[in-house]
C-alpha cells in the first residue's frame, strides 16, 4: 500500500455534532448533560466558536427511534445557530428524496446571503429504510442512492455557479435555469457527504468537497484516505477528509477510560440492537459489504457513528497526539461528539486545541527542515 505522507501545513479543523436530536450522542442511559433545544444549542455554538471549532454539523432525522424521540429539522435549525454566532460555519444535513435540488439550492443560497457565507451542506444518501417508508419516499438500492446523491450534488453546484443551467440526469432535470441571488461563497457552498462504502468513496472522489467517514483506527482511516485521494487525483478533483470521533478527555487516562466503560455498561441494549438491525441495510447491503457499520460491534454501535474507534479518549496530551497522527495520514477535520457538550467543548478548547497547534508547528518545522 502506498504511503500517504501528508505534507499539509494547514491547521487541522474541528467540527462538532449539533444535538438538534434528543437523546445525546450515545445510546446509553448514562447522564448526558446536553439538550436538543435551541437555547442550549445557541450557547453551545457560541462556546464552540470561542474554543477553536470551525464547523458544526446538524443532524437530519424524520422519525423517532434509538433514543431520539424528538428531532428539529436541520436546515432551519442550522440557520438559527448561524444567527447566534459570528464565525462558525454550520453544515445542514439534507436527504435527497425529501429534498429536491431546486429547493435545497434556493434555500441554502438564501441562508448563505443572510449569514455572510457561513452555511454548508451535508448530503446524506440515507441508511434508515423505515424512515423513508414512513414518509412515503422511494428507497433505491444502496448504490442507486449514491447515483441519486451524485446527481443532487452536480445539480446544486451547477445551479450555484452557472446561469442558464442545464442537466439531464436519471433523477433530476434542469432546463435553462438561473438562480438569483446566488450564494456569497464562490464558486459554491461547500458540499460534505458521508459513507464508508465503495460507492460513497467513489462519489466523493468525483464531486464532493468534503468526505466524512465513520470512526476507525489509524490504519483503517489511512486506507480510506489513500483510496479517495488517488481516485480524486485521477478525476482531476480534490476532496478533504473528516473523521467522526467521540471525544472523552479527562485529566488522567484512567478517568477517561472509566467514562467510556460507564457509557458501555449503561448502554440501552434494545435501542442499540434495533439500531444495529436497521444499519445492516446501509452497511452489509453494500455490494462489497463494507458500508457504514458493516463491521461494527455492539460496543461500537453505542456511539452511532463508530466514534469510540477513533480513540480520542485519554488525557489532553494523548488526544492531541492522536489528532496530529490522524492529520499525518491525511485527515483534515475531526467531527467530534461529547457526553456533556458545553463543558467538554470548553475543556477541549482550553486543554487540547493549544497542544494540537503546538504539535502541528513542530511537525511543520520538521517537514521544512527535512
């Protein structure tokens, strides 16, 4: 396997999961000092942008399940967070199917105008068949969902960057369409996508600005980065990489590991197993059997984006070193979840981010010297 000696001297970026869905970020009965309401989320967003976070990612859910009894709609909730902040960029998650590209393009262009270019979009191809069935939306097979998402992204980028846009796809068609006003961001609003399957990686290598993958160990992430970057280069395209991580930072390693064990010990077995059953459609149902969650254990699924696997669990020094190691294999962004959001975001900003910046500076000096 070829090496990926990442010579990127840009600072690694930090994002956090917006808790616009009830139940927190772990499927456990452990106390989670967080809240899905707007007042808490405004305070969280303000704390995040003061503590080194560049992005926030809102979640998209239409139905209850797996501890998420209540869900605020992602685009409107993202706009409310943007209105309460000054620098933070908020990534609104949307689903092709319920959304059409013409609506999404216009909706997001307006928000971009109103927030001085601070909105982004995450195209979620879909993993929860029961949700689509409940709202009467078609559920294409795994790879077809990525065909539809790619057309969706091509449509968004075309609408945002061209006048008299034309597109003749399997799922979407446009004829001589001009959107005004266009977004402030040029050439277009940033487009994120997730997924771990071959279809997800291939789509990212063609059309997405950012690829977000579930948590994984360093070697697994390195393999994904190399695969995507080699394919993107062949397509004359560039894509940045974000990795999901559930972050547990404490003063000692023993404290951090004790919190992890307590989360798992208090897991909700019924909810975790139901989630695991639902995600097999998204994971093992991919042709190569390597989609999201295809290889996740019960313990992994307690954090529903495999966030424990990334192992940002330990002291500030340990976590900072692991973050910089991720950067060295090509990761551009850490997408973080926390147990007690506001207080842990503040602790992370105070204790971890400065160490990361120091280590990055050291690595840059070493690269230039070498």
